C-alpha cells in the first residue's frame, strides 16, 4: 500500500488547523492521558481453532484545542498509544499469543458544547466527531505453543519487524511483509468540561474509535515457529477514557482569560 495518500490527507488537516481564524484568539495547549480497551475486527477469524479477548492499554501525550466558532472547537492530539491482542488456542490448548503494538496516535475531533443546569449549578459537556490517523511503530509479544514446548521453549518473547521474511531471520522475531503502517479511522466522543479558573480546563473524554484500515493483509511469520502464523488482516476498534489539562496560552498574563467554551 502507498502511504502518500493518507499522509497527504493528514497534512492537509494540519494546515486547516493552523489556519483557524485568529479572531477567536483561543489556543489551548496541554497534556492528555487515559486508558483504552481495544479489540480486532477480522476479515476472517477461525473461531473453531482460536478464541480471543480484549486488550487493555493506555495513551498519553500532547493535546491542543483551537476555537473556531462560539460553540465549536477543534481538538488535535499527538499521543503515544498502545493497541494489542490476546489470542488463545482451542485445537492447541497450550497456544497463547499476547501482543502489544506501539503507535503514534493523532486524533482530530471537532466538538460542539452544551450547558446544562441541575438546580442552581451548571455544567458543560460536549459531543464530537472526527478522523483518526495512527502510525504503527512496532511491537512485541509473548507466544506459547506445543511446537515451542517440543523445542524446550516455555514462552517465546518476540519483537515485530517490518519487511520480507529474510533468508537468515533474526532470532525471536515476527515479520510482517505487507504491513499497513498508516491506519485511518473515525472517532466519536462525548465528555465533561471543568473550568477551575479562567483559561484553565480539565476535560474528561469518552471516545469510541472505529478503525477503517486493515493492519496487514499477509500473515506474519515467526523466525522460531513454523506451524503458527500471525493473522492481522483486521482493523482495530477501541473504547477509551482520557483526562486532559489545557491552558490558554494566547491570553496568558491577562487578568481575565476567556472561557474554554464561550457559548452565551
């Protein structure tokens, strides 16, 4: 697969972010971190021979927000994120494949805010939608199988490499010859906003990520295992909860800072 089209689309979106109308003069910068649960949506999964379980990981990194209208905000993050899978054997009850994949995650979410009242107190919440671009950096995992036990190996700790299977492969390595390292998806989100002081924001997000791109069409090959191939002809789906702190850098130093969501 050519990487140029998704990368071109990604940089067009970045340019749109950078050209947000400066009349609103609100750019928030900060940090974000959270927990995520993901699973794989396979093109074909052999449920007679294998079972699967969700993977639990985390993400953390840099967050930014740009006000584009009174109640509309564009949020762009650059995060380190973990995806993975847990596969168990049925025909081979010894088989376990627990993999962890490392990503740079760049969600871009367009948000609309609302104000609600409970008694005399008001609170803010939002809904959002937007594209997601993931860059697959690599990964590692642990594999158990009957074949490995026959070689007196209780557990194989392997690392992921991209490229064709070589004539002289590295030990404890999983090779993907046709990996899709730039993966696209769609994000839907909702959450709560707290403003402890003007220009400061704590945000709690609940996000569902629908992955569109399949990870690898060709099965991965292990350097130490012949009878088992790694199937990643699938796309990631995930649910995540994140907390972020953002600060208004444009209006810093002023006695009165603008609110994060100004929807009066």
